[in-house]
């Protein structure tokens, strides 16, 4: 991905059908982080990988993807996540990457409302914050990113509803799908 910022050094690992990148966020404290591309199936014979991200607890191998660390290095962490996308496409050129926030969907809203002090009605204000970060990045850099990648969006309201369309800047998608464009040889 078009990544013009500072990134953390990652360590790539494979775990079954997933590819993981581990790194340490060096902000106010040191926090172990993980980027995980989990194989979830195929569409038209193309492998689909769900991009997951969160804090990583190595002693339990637990991934916590619903914590907001506020470690003071949000841009470096985000750039580090983006830096792994070209690597995944190098390993799997026909892959489809699916991005969906852990704060999207009814399970998140139910959990949030149990502890929320804001009493957000009728819509949870914390819902879809994570996918919004990716949408805003794509919207801001769409022309340059579109030279190398093709984007699709899903704004389905139901948990497992799939209504994929060509990506349109400004649309409030709950999932984004990315494929690498095939380069044409120019002679």
C-alpha cells in the first residue's frame, strides 16, 4: 500500500491457514501487536484472507482486537499494518483481502451497551470506528491506490450479508475487499 510513514519492524510467522506479523508498538509503553491474515475461503477460485489486528499476548497466544491502546503511535502502527499488504499479495497474487472492524456488527453493539456510559441511542457512536479509519485512508488516497489495487465495498446491514459493489468514496461500507491489479506489459 502507499505507505509514506514510519513503520515498525515486523516478524512474519505462519500458523496453519493464517499468516501473522508480530511487532512491538513503542509509545508510552511497549505493547506486542499482531497483524493476522486468516484464510476464510474462496470466491471464484481466489483465496480470501480476513485482515485482523490487535494486541498480542504471547504467553497465551491470545489476540485482543477490541482494545484501544492510545499508545501515542497510531500512525506508525497503522502504517505498519498497511506495509504488510504488499507482502501478502507477493505470497498470494490472486488473493482477496477482506477488512472489517471488530467494532462492526450486533455483537459489538450489545457488548458496548452493557458498559457504555454515553447511552447512545438509537445508534452506537463507537460502532464501525475501525473500518472508518481504513475507509478514510482509501478515500484520501484513492487515485494513487487505485493504480495498483481495486477496491470493493459491502454496506450490508446484516452480519453475514454480502452485497459487494465497486468501491465509491464517501460510502459507509462495513467491509472492504482489496485485490491487486494485474500489470499489463507495455512494449
